[in-house]
C-alpha cells in the first residue's frame, strides 16, 4: 500500500512538471494567459459541463503471491466507462465502471484457482473484476494556473469509493473498495480529449478468495481513452460586483431630514405658543389712541351744527376710554376774513363751544381737556374754509 501511494505521488509530480513546462514553452503563451480566468465563476445548469469517457488498458492485481512469475504474466485487460460533471473548473464528480479481468497466482486451491499446480505447487489465478465507484476529482492545473478552456494538458488527481465484485469458477466476492488515481486530459478539440489514467483500487485481502498476509490488497490499472464533452463546455467568470457610491443620495437625504426636523421643531414651537396664548386671560384695554378730529364752523360763527354734534359724540366716547390722557381743544380762524382781534375771539369761542359740548352734553371729564385758541396766526390748513375749525388732539 505504501509503495503504491509513493509511486502515484511520483507520477503526479512528473506529469505536472511536464504540463507546466509545456505551458511555459508554448509559442502563444501570451494569448493563452490573456484567456486565463480565475474565480468566482457563474454556476452552470445541471446538465452543462457533462462528459462521458471510455478507455482501455491493463490491470495488475496485487495479491498474496504477486511476486511470483514474470511481470507480463500479471497483466490482464482493463476497461473504463465513465460519466461525470465539472461543478467548477477545479472540482468535478464522476461515476465509473472499471475492471474486466485480473490474473495472479495462489499456492493452494483457492476460490479462483485455475487448472493444476506447477512444480512449485502454485496455481494460476484468474477472475473477473468489476469496480463501480464514485470519484471526487480535482483539476490541479485549473486550481493553480487558472481556468483556460483551451488548456492543452489538465492534471486531475482524484479519490473515490464504491463497490467491487470478483467472480469466477461460479463464485462471487463483493467488497467495498477505495480508489485513488490520476487522470490526464489532453485536449484534442472543443469536444474531445485524450485521457491517460492511472488508478489504484484498494480492497480487503479476501477479495480474491485468499485471506493471508497483509490486510489489504488491490489492483493497479493504466488506461488510455477518449472523453467527450457535452452541452455547454466552458465556465464564465462571475462579473465583478461594483458597489455604487450612494454618498450624494445619503447626504441629500440627511439634509432633507435635517430640514424636516427643523420645520417640525418650528411647528412644535408655534403650537406651544398657541397653546400658551389660549390659556391666557383676555386683556382689558383701558386706553385707546384717539386720532386728531376736526369740527368745522361757518364763517364768522362759533355755534355747532347737528352734524358736528354727532361727530363730537363719537369723539367723547373715545376720550372717556382713555381716562389718563389729556386732550387739547385747539380753536382756529382763517385770516382771509376779519381782523386779527376778531379772529382771536372766534377761535376762543369755537374752542369753548366744543369744550362745553364735550363736558356738559357728553360727560367728558373736564380735567382731560385743555382749551387753546390760536386765532388766525397759525392756520392748520391751506384753505380759508378749512381753517374755521376746532381740532381735538
């Protein structure tokens, strides 16, 4: 067993070295390098990357008496039939029938002994072998060098487990088997590969009907054949994920959120002010601003007409609403008529007439009123008819 593993490792190392050398010396290595793909890869459909293969070669069984006789006498025909799928460029799964015949020797009449013994008491041994197994394959070339659909040589070690049957002389032996091997795929075209396979089947020693010596024995197989690739045969690299820059959008959203928060705060402030205002008691207005009012007279007269008495009534109400304010009752006359002395008398009479009406008729506090008579020296307006007036201010 140890010798078999050591030999398999040596063969793998030599073949991989040859594959690397072939790649490095290729005249179109630059073009091939440009076609190299590395993962991750897109997942293909279930029936993509399927392959079937058939091969033939020789089996060499290793039993209790495998050292007896010449090496050529140990050789027997081998047949491989395979179907599998590449899940990724580096990992594949395969089901394979392998076997056909095995030859050897046994030193007593065992299950698969043939004929009569020779002079040394050794019988020839021959039986049919079926090795039905499932394998996990690793395409080391793609794993190390990157995937290339046009790679000339692919170096594929594998391990597998399955069921073995030995039959002959109307006897049958069934055992679980383990397999370790190396598959070399040499590209002939887009559809067809040449395959060179080295495999070791490891099984319990009773497989050949003889239980003696080491616990395990096995069978070397070397085959050559063809592999046919079906449906989609390549792999595409997954597109690189480009993470978009959302910074402008997040900044805009943040700005809008800040504006919204400021408006909400303003609304809250106004609502608080409104609620506080609703809780306040109404203020009593005790004083009003009274605009200056004019009471007009006819030329040379100081008596109040009914119309002006009505106006004075409104003025009186406004004055009484401002009990702390003092108002001037300013009488005037126009200088276009009469003498200055007469006009002074008219202005006094007109102011007094308004004063008396406010106090005596409308009940205004006399302490809020102050009489001023200007005569015709300081006319308030630019027309004579308008200066025959008493102004309350």
